[in-house]
């Protein structure tokens, strides 16, 4: 019997998530998919830009994940923007319920990936950043980049002499 690959294959990432939110904790959740959505996700045709997680009746749902219909099929009746159920342990859901009850917390999907053949979503529990927080982060990144450049230039000059 052949073994499944052990690596993680990333299908899509949410690049804006860490820029717009302070991510305090991350969770790994299984993703319930239908039919050819798995094949389409493996092709990398998903978008996480406007997606978010929500709690409803003790279950966690992912809203706004767009998975384009699989191009090699004739099943065109599936909704690419439908809500998809997330699979979490009950203690994790209880923890999320407590945290989201506090004002300002939100569930943000960070990436969708395949792990041991199963579709997974990495969810981040975070608070929204204000515009001055974003500017502060940009300043820190610029300063770090300038320091790295200076170190590289200094090491090149030292080795040339």
C-alpha cells in the first residue's frame, strides 16, 4: 500500500491578514468540501481575500472562500462562494466562543493547504489594526531592511580588503 505524501502543499494564502490584524493565536481546522472542489483547490484556484470565520449553533463556518469550479468537469451547478463547514475539536470551539464574545476579536483564515492529503485551513484569532499600527509596522520593516543592507555592505567591504 502506497504512503500518502507527508509534506504540506499550500493552496492559497491570505497576504492581507497579518497586515490588517494582530494574530494572537492560530488553529488548524479541517475543511469540508464537495465533489470537484478538492481538485480545483489542488490547482490553486481559491481566493481567501474576503473570507472570515463565524460561529453558528456550536459550529464554525468559513464564509467568503471562493473556490473556482473545476475546469475539466461538466458539474457547473455548484456555488463557488458557498459557506463551508470547518472541523475543530469541541474544546477549541468553546475557546473560540469565549474569545469572540469579547469585542474586537475575529476569525481570519490565514492559509488553505493540504496536509497528508486532507484539506486544512489555518485560522487566526485576531484583533483589527488601526491605521497608525499599520504605519508603525511599515516603519519597523523599513528600518530592519536598512540595517540588513548596511550589514551586507559592511561584510562585502571587509572581505574585499
